[in-house]
C-alpha cells in the first residue's frame, strides 16, 4: 500500500493506493471516497472479544471496514473527524506504536490493531488509560486534532507531554503517567493540568497541537449557556 497525503496540515486527507487484491483496514466512517470496483467488508477484526476491547476500552469503532482492491488496483480516501494533520507510520516489525484513542485512521491489513493499558488515568478521568496498540509490518495512518509536532529524544533524554496532546509513540520509549503537580491534586485542578506523560528516549514522540477535551468542554459550556 502506498499513502498519499493532501490538504495538509489543516484538513488532511490520505489516499491509500492498493495493488490488485491488496487490502486496507479503515476506521468505521473514515472513508470519504474510493475508486470503482473496490469491495467492502465491515467486520469485528480479531473476533468479538478483541473488537469489544478495542471499542469499549480503546475508543475505536467495534467494526472495522476492510477494503479490497480489484485486479487492476484502486484507492481509498480516508479523513478524520476533526480538522488537522495526518502522519504515516512505517512499521517494520521491530517495534510497535502506541496511539492515543480515537487517532488511528487506517492501516495495512498485515498490521495488528489492539488495545494497550497506559496507566491509571481512565479510572478517574477522560484521558489516557487504554490506547491503541499497532504492531506488525506495514503502514499505519494516524490523525491529529491540529498540527503534528515531533519531539525527538536522544538516549536518556526526557520530556513531559500533556495526555490530551499526546498522539503516538513507539513502544521502545519508556514512559510514566503522573500528576502534573506531584502529590497535589488541588494544585492540579487550579492549574488546569491533570495528568502528563514522562517520556524517556531514545525515540520520537508525536504530539498534536490542539486538545480534544478542551474542545468538548467548550462545546458543552456553549450549549449550556444557551439553554
């Protein structure tokens, strides 16, 4: 599969170009257009239990759309729910990628998409907790809300990233999920910061410049003020 991204970085669309018989897995509802002759199958990838785990815990759809190209080949265009950029991750089997829930968009059929536990935040809030885990070989398309920043860490180098701005990172990077203000929950509430990731390299951390949780909070406030 080849991936061509256009309209980046604000309203990116990815075109997944397939050879004859090649398949691509797409998040349900993410397809915006495709060439004629493509066949579509919506199914629970990996079985019902794995699909429920990915849906309930990982924030992805229960069903995935699998597109198969006809003999001459074809293409599928995919787009995210929110305005922003797209990035293609190249998996060679040596490492998996951990992706924030709701940001996986599409991948080669050879890539296994599962759910990974990232920490304790989901027990008391709406961020972090379970995230998407992609492993195997092939391409993975991830979507951001806003632009994508890459923080490259050398061996032993560290960085702190807010959970709502984290997009994706390789599982070879070590991390801890902590309070923004250690041991002081009241100060965390006052500062508006909840939990953060402490990453230690080597590796690349992908972040998104906008915060989906803040968007939802603003929408709820606007709706409430007009009732």
